[in-house]
């Protein structure tokens, strides 16, 4: 009888201890997930919440102890336009919750948006770290090629069509596909980098990935874009290795931390799988561990 009682007490203490264990992101500054082009706020999602830009990574980081914001800025706009919108949303969140600083994990154009916001819009005192994931930090040849293909006389008509589609999909107008694309050209990103240096007191990290074989089973969308980016990257000196739309060399900014681990049957991680968009990444790699690694690195350097 005594043995049974002691055993029950031991189990009770173990259970209580596991319930009160410290979560890995407890004590971290809040995290902002900054989306790239065509992005949106994941608290709402698209198609009634069925499509998620971050594929549940906001919820995963919350489950690990962090507060998370997924601001939905204009899906098709310039870096400057989106940066102002993102700044306003972050400031409202900070004020409402009494936060002092945030960590930013930024994908694609979101990396440029977040760096510009921090350097040019007075947000440096409120930003602890910026982590770029598959960021367009040195431009992409896809943007240069797209602008070369669309004649200037057709561009206003393109934006009219884009705004009609944006109203249907996002419920938003005032989108500018041409300004968005122009903001991602190699020359314009280099100009932005020159006028927006890294800020003292803010730490910069980058993660990224690439496609090892552009098969259309694992990469049904990015596999089609891969050869275009490869050709453009080789032509302009960025190299052929890419994630479908961004050369690997362009993804690096600040301290380069590498990319996700995956098995021998996975042919790399592409641009949209990097965010687990619509849960398209988790089939091929451990996306939850990848994001926890990024967030933990930010926390340990705050």
C-alpha cells in the first residue's frame, strides 16, 4: 500500500512539473511575421481561412511561448508603401500590449520592407532583431525580366486588372504591381541597400533555401519559375542556385545561418515552402523545428 501511495505521488509531481515547464520562447520579445508579395494577415487567411501564408507557424510559435503578430500589408505595392503600413500596425500592437521591442522574421519582399522600416521610418529603437527568410536582399532577376517583358504602354492596364483581382481575392484596391516589381529589381534593391544601412542596436540574421531538382511533384509552382531565375541569375552574376524566384546569393544578409534540414528524397525547399504557405512545406521538411530555431536564435540575441 505504501508503495502504491508513493508511486501515485511521484506520478502527480511529474505531471505537475511537466505542466509548469518553461516553454522555449518564454521571455522572448514578441515576434512579427512580415509577409512578402501577395501576402496577407494569417489571423484571417484567404478563402475563409483555408489558405494561410505562414501555414500555422504563427500558432506554433505562440504554443512555444511567444506573442506573435502577422500584419497584413498591401499584397502588391512598393517597399516604402508596405513599410509605412507595417510600421503603423506594429506600433498599434506595441501600444496595446505594453511591449518595448519586437523581433521580426521577414520573408521575401518582407525583408526589404522590414529593413527599410527600421532604417528610414524611425523604428530602430523598437526592433531587436530582423531575421530574413528567403529574402530578396539583393534583388531578383525575375523582376528585371518581368519589367522588360511588360511594355510601358501596357503597364497602366495591367494595374487596372490587378486591382480588380485584388478586390476579389483580398478585398483591397490601390495595388501597384509595377511598383512592387520595380522595387525588387537588382538595381533598385542595391540602391535601397545603399541608403538603408544596418542600424546600430539591431541584429540582422538570414536563413534561406534552394531547389536542388526542379521537379514538379515537390515544386509544382516554383519548379516552373526555377529555370527563368537560374538563367537570369547566371546572366547578372548572382549565380544559378535559387528557390524558384530568388537566387541563394540574394537571400543572405547580416549573419548567414543557413537553411532547413531535410531528407534525401526532398529536392530542396522552394520560396513558398519556406513559409509553409498553405501547408505546402511540412510534407517535405520539419518546418516547425525550423521556425523554432529561428525564433530561438532571435531570443538568445535580444
